[in-house]
């Protein structure tokens, strides 16, 4: 069932993005009286799953879910329809339209992608607001467990002051991505400030370790599920461990240190159970464990016990507009930084380029509209930016040649455009094989 939910979210998001992107080409083409022969969701190589001709356009769904397309009459595209191009130009064809009209048609897809992303972020701000912990409230610093972060010089208890010179006001869902994309992070440790330089190959190092988050909020030690092999029958689920061997504990990471120091021993403990402090004894295994899974507390409990004040800021519709626009701008700039890292060999970030499997794995196993829309907005930005790259066969390649034509007053020959399209197509296939090959490699080696 989990895989069905994951697949459903993936296909719904992909379909939505493809249809709206192609509509971005379709609508201006029709407005400029340019004939659109086909409008397809997914590719119909050899045959299609569904198709219906309405007017001059055939609408359909292909069987190969690697994208979609609109076939515009008189346009040199991936169809390479040389027979049509060999005929005399017709007034309804793309090639006979003024350059400015052709430019608008080609920019339509990415324009819709960017507009969609900003609309989603505005809608999410209005529907969900913002949930965060004020950075000033993290008085005991953050939790660091990832070995790459430890190697870079971070430690649990560090207070993150600024990232690349920008002061950190709130700890939210963007914290980890901001750390990944950074160059310098200012921290405070034991009352002293120091700057940590992020290694150039930071992304490559992270890929070699399974640990998920980089920076976390320090959480209390709550008993979750107790294993059947555990000898700690005095513990109960939802117990909050307050002390071990006479030492007070506020956070789970503090408990780990004490347990490691008392391996194989029985020690006294105090737990908070039903809002009452209860003394018990616990057995520490030879590997420093209690035989339990660590549980968690909900937002209200964390607030009530004095750990963190979880803030949720709600917005009116009009307030959500600038908030959503700012979020969209930050994501757009962030993705631009990611691309820059990928094209910089020193970072080795190109090793983490993924294909459809990587996109599929972004979606969770449980259905969450908030997560779905957040991922869809980010994918829409990614699709828009990637399509703007000046590679023949992509929208950006067509735009590049159209700008040349508008500036110089000279239109590239059809033969040149055909050759450029072929080169671009080969390059795209190479990139596609590389990205999806990375997915296969990671699946085989396990990371």
C-alpha cells in the first residue's frame, strides 16, 4: 500500500507539471494562430494509451512517462519532421510567425512553471502558515550526529548564528538545505564565536553516509517501543527519562554519554510518568543500550515541559502573497546554487545527480497534501530552470537562437537548426542516461 501511495503522488505531480508546462506552449501558439498538431502527456513512441482528435489537434496519453510534448506545425523540434519542413511555408506554421511571437511561444512553458511554483507557495502560506522555533530559543544549541558534520567541526550544543553572513532567525525545514548550500557558518560554542568553513566536496562526503538530517533540534529522552528482549521491565512507553545514575538529563544526547560510561551495569533512574517523577532502576546492556526505541513528544508537550516554544504564524490571503513570493524566490536562488555546485567539478556534486528514481524517492509513503504541494512546487522550479538551459532541443536552446535572430536580424538556416537539434538531442540522452545511471548505481551499492 505504501508503494501505491508513493507512486500515486509521483505520477500526479509529474502529470500536473507536464500538462501545465505544455499548456504554456499551447495557449500562446493558439493565440498567435499557430497550428498545434499534437498535445501529449507522456511520450507515444509507436503507440498511445489514449488519443482523441478535437479540431486540428490530437490529444493523448503516451505509455512512456518521461515527459510530454506539443507538436507545433513548422517547428524544428524532437520530431524532426523533415517532410513538412520541405514543403512551402504556410501562414499557420511556427516558422512563418514573427520572431517575437515564436519567442513568447517558446518561453510559455517555463513561465507557467515559475508562476505555478509561486502560486503553490502562496497557497501553502495561506493554508498552513509557517511553523518554526525561534533560533534565540535554542538556548542549548543544536543536535549534531552526522559524521560529515562532526568531521567539518560541528558539535552538539553549537548555536548557529549565521549562514554565509545571513543571520539565522528561525530553525525551520530549510535549515538543512541552507547548511548544504553554504560556504561559511558562524557558530557559538561555550560563549565563543567561531567560523566553520564548509568543505568543497561536502555534498560528495554526505552521499557516503546514510545519516539523514545534518542539524537537528535537541530532543528529550522519551521511551518509545520496548523490545521483547529488553530486561528493562520497569520502563513504560512514553516515560520521559529525567536522570540516570544521579545525573540530570534534559536531552537524549546527554543520556547517550552516561549509558556509554555504564555499559553492562544496573543504575538508578528517574522518569516522568503521568506528570509524576518516578524512581526506577535500569539495566544497561554491554553496548550501552536500554533495549528500547526512542520516542517523541508532540508540539504541545514540548512547549508545556518548557523545552521549546513551537511558533506557528498564520497569514491572511493578502499577507500570504509576499510570503509565498519570498519563499519561491529563495527556492529559485537555492536551486541555482545547486546547479552551480553540480557544474563545479571540485564539489563532486555531479555524482548526486539523479533521474526519475531519485524524484520518485522524494515522495513519502504516507499521503500529505502539504508535502505533496511542497515537492511539486520545487519540481516546478527545477523543470523551469532546466528547460531554460541553452541546450538545443530544450526550450532554452530555441530561445537562444531566437534571441540571436532578434538581435542580429538574421535567422539561422533550417539545416543549422536541424543539426543543432540533433546535437542537443544526443546531449540530452547522454544526461538522461547519466542521471538514471546514477540511480541504478546507488541502488546496487546501497547509497
